[in-house]
C-alpha cells in the first residue's frame, strides 16, 4: 500500500492522499459524503491501478478521514476546492471516478477544468443533493431549526448521525450542476444501482438527459445498492474505467494526428 502524503491547499487545509505511480492518464477517486479514502471502492481501484501499471490517487476531503479540519466546517465548495488542489498537483488530464457526492464534485471539476479531465466515471452520482434531497426533504420544523440553530441532525444507516449545517445547504446552492448547461467533452460512464435507497435511479436518468457530450452511457445495475461494492459491482467499475481510458487515449492519438 502506498504511503500517506499530505497536500497543503491555498486555504491552509492539509489534504491526506495516497498516490500510486504509473502511466498517464491517471485515475483520481473522489469519495462520498462523510466517507474516506479507505473505503472498498477506493482501495479496489488502487489495486486495479497497481495491477495494470496505471497512475492513481485517492484522497480525503477536508473534515474527512486523515485530512485536517472538522466535518461540520466543510461544504461542497470547500470539498470541490480540495479535489481541485489534488487534480492540480498532477500532470496531464486525469480520469475522474466519483462516488455519490464524489460524482457531484467530479462534475464541478469537469465544468471548471474540462481540459484536465480525460474521462469520467460516476457511481451512484448525487449531484445537487443538498438542495434536491436534503432541503427538499426537510419539513417546516427542520428548516426552522436549521435557520435558528445553524444545524440539524439526520439519522444515518452508515455511521453516527449526520450533522447538516446551514452553510452546507446555502453553499450547495452556489454549486448546482443540474440547473445550467453541463458539457462533458470526453468519454463518460454513469453507473447506478436500481436498489439504491439513497440516490434514486431517476437522478441518474436526469443527469444523463441533462448532460451534453460525445460519448455518454448510463448502466443501470439491477439490485445493486448505494454502496455498489460487491465483487460484481467492483468489476463493473474497473471495466468502465478501462473503457474510458481506452477511448480517451484513442482521442488523444487522433488529436495528435490532426495537429501534425
């Protein structure tokens, strides 16, 4: 296993990451809300990268895992900035693999720096979830408590209750990706389980319909849940990444021939 390293961002946050050297384009894994780089998908993707000689990076957003700051101090904009700092330390375009919230973060990177993205794979992507899932699902009492107290607690099936802050909700509105054109000018593969209790398959369908790009495909996996981490699902992730890498390298060669 690669050793943990730390990247200091312009905002002074220390972002923990593991980097595996290898061929380019590399693969960057972006985890989900309150998850860390030690998760099953992140480790499986790193293992695949080692077996294939492909460069890879997995990291913790601020307030997550081994990185600095408190989780309750963070928001979508902060975590997108963390991801951008990781991307900026790498040479050349990268394939982004975003899981759940990481799918939203990956879309933000793709919108801001399309030239740095060789391809995109999302797993149960949750774009705009702070507005369309959290805020839309809050009752009047929760909305009032969020306004007065600055935070509320939500139950979680994965760990301790989620503390949702007013800043998280308000900042999320500044980073929505499904309200304006979303151009993805590279190979894209969306993966979504039909038994996902956290992100409905309608979100994946909406994302596919909303996005614009030359090569986008959505795979719905019957019976797969939000974790998308059983052996069959992990194989699908690997296959999607390999597909995107092969296509992106083909595009790069074609572009080089056209320039020459």
